[in-house]
């Protein structure tokens, strides 16, 4: 079975071919980061137009040698930006009709949930899935594929959103995660004592908005006192607070559920220090996607779609849904 995956929910156009749920035959990604970084964030209308330009050449490259073998198209139908989602969904509908093959709509969050399974196909439910991206910070109990229980999430900003906002405060590029990750390596994480959000609560919940405000006040104070802003130290101290918060709540989720297999995905899962610290944990086993498949990609959409299709899930009247929920 050969599945064509299509991802266009935000600012990355992704296309991948997946054979039998485990072999990535090819994958292509066209990132719009450079187009949007000058605006400090994603401009939805512009993102949709860029998908229109970028998507078809990627599909043409991917299917060139395989068109007659493709049996299924899996496309992200939400959540995400309406214009961006529509480009992927309408393209997928047109191709499935022209080629006479089946089509399945995929929840983008479920795509992220499946990303660590590309390299760990033997991992079976139940397990905990922690999704930390630009739009989501969620802990999900995977009872079975397709059967998910929301255990907790963020009260306000998502983890990646906090990285992006702190980068903006520091005058760094969008997206903030990769650059803060890099600068933090040469900073002193004890230089500033930023609060670890909700450290002492016994609930699986995150809050990153107050942490971002603490960084803002610190920078203001330094500037008002004509002191230089030690960007590396602020990055390291901010990142330490984010990672402590994430790891303490993952530990709490393991303790409350008794489940010791934990997958981590979403853009923030690419963070080098977080990956190191998680991999060193003794009380639970961590499954991480390859760094390039933490952020948005089509291989994870192809796998989520293939898995659902194999379970008998069928999509009727596919439409884009910007606020689609997982559970
Ligand atoms: O999963 P993703 O590509 O898009 C969403 O579905 O949101 O995640 C993008 C987010 C951005 O907020 C970006 O700053 C963050 O992931 N990110 C990182 C790193 N790489 C990307 N955050 C921390 N460290 C990184 N290395
Ligand atoms: Zn995503």
C-alpha cells in the first residue's frame, strides 16, 4: 500500500510517500520561514498563496515514478489556518478524483502523535503522547490508535509560542525555538531566576504566558538601567524554566497513569537540551521523532492517514476545519 501524504496546515508545504506504514519512499518540504520571518510571524493570506505556488511542484516530484502505485491520499484537514488547509484539501480532492483513488482527512495533531512511530513502529498503545508545538502543549493518553484521552494542556500560550514571543522580545528571528536553542548553549542558565510555571500543582497543566512576561520585565529593567542585555543568558535561563516545567509534568503524567512509554512530538521536541534531558530519564522510556520530523511534515500525516484507513476509518465529504479537535 502506497500512501501520498500532504501537509499544508500552517507555513510548511509537505509531501511524502509512505509504503505499508513504515517505509518513507520520499519526502519533500518547502518551508516558508524566510518569507514570514521579516513580519515576525506567519501572515495567513501570504501562507496560502505560497502553498499554491509550492505544493504542486512537490507533488509532481514525489509521484513522478510512483503514480500508478499510489492507493491512498492522506491530507491534513485541520486544525490550522483556513486558507493554508484549503490548498492542501482541495488539491487532494482533485487528485483523488482524477486518479480514482481513496482519500482520507487527517487531524494535524494526530499527525504529530504519529511522528515518533515512524522510527518506532513496534510501539503499541497504551502510551502517553506529549505534543509540544507552536499551537499546542498537550498530554494525551493513547488508549488505542484512534482512541485518545486528553490528560492536560496549556492554560494559555503553547510552549513553541512562548519561544517565539521571547525571541521577539530579544529582537531575534521568527521562529524563536531554533535560535533560542542555539544561543542557550553558550549562556548561563543560572543567570536569571525565571519562574517554573505551575511547579507545585498536582494537575497536568502548563502555563507559559507568565514566564514570557517575566522575560519581558527583565529585559525592560536592564534597558531602563542602561545595562546590556545578555541574550545568551536570558535564552538559557528561559529555556531551563520551560524544560523543567515540561519534564516535571511528564513525570506527573507517568506517575498518575502508571504508563511508562512516552512519545514527544511537535516543533519543541526538536530542542536539543530537552532531547538530552528526556533521554537521560530513568523512570520512563522516551520515544522521539527524528529532529526534522518534530516540526510539520507530510510523513507523519501519511502514517496517521494510513493507520486510520487500515482501521477502517473513511472520510466522507472532506472539508478543511481550522478548529478541528483531537479529543
Ligand atoms: O510543530 P510545528 O512545526 O508547528 C505547529 O504545529 O505549531 O512547531 C513550530 C514551533 C515554533 O513555535 C518553533 O519556535 C518551535 O516549534 N521550535 C522549537 C525548536 N524548533 C522549533 N522550539 C524549541 N527548540 C527548538 N529547537
Ligand atoms: Zn504542527
